[in-house]
C-alpha cells in the first residue's frame, strides 16, 4: 500500500463548479499535512496546510479526518486557472525531514 | 527575492555517463532537499541537508547517487554511470528550518533524459 494515495483523475469540471479531492495516508502517526499544486511542467507550490480543525483560504477548504486517515480539498466556484495537478502531501512523523507526496489528482476546469 | 534555482534545466546524456545537477537554494534557507519525479508519478524523496550535513540519505536509490552541499548553500547531486531508469525530473527544495510544518519551496527542476 502506498503511504499517500490519491485518485489520479482526471477531473474535468465546468467553470463555477465545486470539486472535491480526497487523499488517504497509511501512517496514523502522521503529523503534518499539506496540499501542493503543480502546473504542467512546473515545480510544486504550496497551496495550503491542513489543520486538524479544518481551514479555509478563499475558495479552497481543506479538512483532515485523523480517525479515517484522509484529507480532503474542496474548491468552490472553480476558475480556469485552477487547472493543475493537486498533490496531497504528508509528513509521516513530526521529526521526519522529508515530505511524502501522493501521485496527484489532475483537474481541468473547462470554459 | 530570488527563488530556488537549478541547473541545467534540461540534460540529455548517454547511458553510462556521469551527470551533475546543481541547486541554489533561497538565501538563508538552512534545509535543502532533493526529490525525483518520474513521468506521471509523485515525488520521491532522495536526500536532505541541514547545513552541509546530510542526516537522511535514505532515499538515494543506489550507490551511484551522491550529493554534497558546501558553504551551507549550493548543493550538487551526482549520478554516476547513468541508467535509462534514472530519467526523471530532479527537483530541489529549500526551507528555513527542518520542522515538520516548514514550507518547502521548490526549484523548477532539471529534466534528465538518459538515452
């Protein structure tokens, strides 16, 4: 089983739609969680951290369910510019120095 | 300010040759990380530096891979006797510290193709 698993998609949605991505992780002791965004042939960039109580940044909402070991990302009122691959990222333990990346979920927002 | 830079941006080499990939982290960032991303795959951790030392080399796939960092700044990833399966994008990232919640900032990557 992969440490971090995501539905690869692709998700093709119309502009203005709401779309949700889920991610599961295997290490129950994981302490830090993030969503990164990667545009085609570009480097990953941090979209948002994921906090235990859930957090929102504009149109983006991230939630963490420790009991079920999954993380979600909700994008409301999607824009064409949201088209990218969304990477679920977990730090397996608090003392680890590396991030564990999921393979990513590809999103295309259609006009 | 300037972000993480990597060179070369693209490298084509023949099987069996050695290659060196360079990373210039953001000024003042003490932690530096190397990752590899194969086509359609997630990022694979290779090695991490805190200052000039590498406490975690667990991700290096074989002894053909090595990395060093000098002056707490520039890092070089060397692949000896390259194989076709080494073809990937090699990404470098840096962060101010090594805490679990520290944001890592990525460079644009070096696309390596081994023929």
